[in-house]
């Protein structure tokens, strides 16, 4: 049998580091230097941004659209300081949009706050934003044009369960509403031959979003080529799959900031503002 519905390419565990050097280490280094106070004083735009982010978190609800703060034209000192203050949280990912635009997303250490960079071509930056919301809007935008219907041919030789499974997935897609809980298909609960899994992979395809959550265990979340169908896989410390599922939902819950996170993140940003800018 195949070891999983979706297999990461070699070395593909880290979806999108913003830089080669770890963000947490650089944050610590800058704020511990003798020149930190001087640099912070120069970054008045950052001083204005932090309370604005905290205010947005205070008002945000899980079902509301996210709010974007454009920092594309901020001076390099400000953008570097913002990077170090926000740090690096559990979720990172990429979303491929139309016209060759790619959104690179990194959750801050404050859940519900995201750094989203838009690039084109060979990585040329065309937009740099801080976003307050449950999940970056680019995720839903990238998936919004995916087909609802699943096209496939006849069952291959050696198939066991793939055809009724495709019927179930198609039915769940058409009936699912955004407020509904996710419908989860766990591959370990029923037999799937290699032919089943290959045919399922080919029928669903790979979609435009890939996310990685690095909480207690690594979780890789990949949009398939069918709307609202996600591959969600949990990995052991040895990087082997321990839970392999498909979720039919708007966005898998593990990637979404919870309502209570917004309050906690607001308080942390207020503390940052008080510590470094007052």
C-alpha cells in the first residue's frame, strides 16, 4: 500500500521560511544589542503599527474577513524590526494565485497575526502585508476557483474501494456548508490497495495551497484539486505518517486561529508596545 495520500517531496517539510536564518534567534539578538533602543526609536511606523494590530485583534471575530496592513513601502529597518517582533509561529505555507502570483504565509508567535508576502516570477516581491484573521485570505482565494465536480474514468484493475469513496467525496462536497463540521475520511479505517490510492490521487489532483503546522506534532495540510477536499497528515518525530486523512471542509481546523487566540495575541502585542515603544 502507499504510505499516504500525499507525499511531501524530499526536503519538503519546511514549507516557507521567510529567511534562512531563524526568526526567533534574530529577534533575540536584535533586542539584546546595545543599538536596539536607537533602532526602535527610528522605527516610528512600527510603533504605530503595533497598536493598530492590537485594535484589529480586539475587534476580530472568527467569521469576519481578515484585515490587511500594507508594509511593502516601509523602510528596511521597520520591516526587519516587524519581522523580529512577530517572530515565527506554528503555521507556514504557500498559496498559488492567478497570474503567477504566489502568497508566502507565516503565522506570527501571536496566533491570528500573519506575515503574507506576494511574489512573482523568480521570487520578486510585489507586496508585503501583516494580516489579522483566522487564516490568510489568500488561502480561500486560491481555492475559490477549484472545481466542485470530480472527473474520473473507470476503476483500474486491482481497485477495491476507490469508486464508492469518490462517490462519497463528491456527495460531501456538494452538501457541505462553511458552517458545517469537517467530514473526515481516515485511510487506516478501511483497506485501500495501491491501485485505489493512485487512482484517488490522480482523480483529485494537487491544489494550490500547502501548509505546515509545527505544534506538538508536524501536520502537513495540502489542498487537493477538488474544492473543499484537503489532505491532512500527522507525522511522528521520525517524519513518518501516523494519521492520514482527507477532510471535506472550507479550511482544516488545525490551520485556523481560534476565537480565544485573538484576545491572547492582542495582550501580547500590547505588552510589546509597552516594553519597547513607551
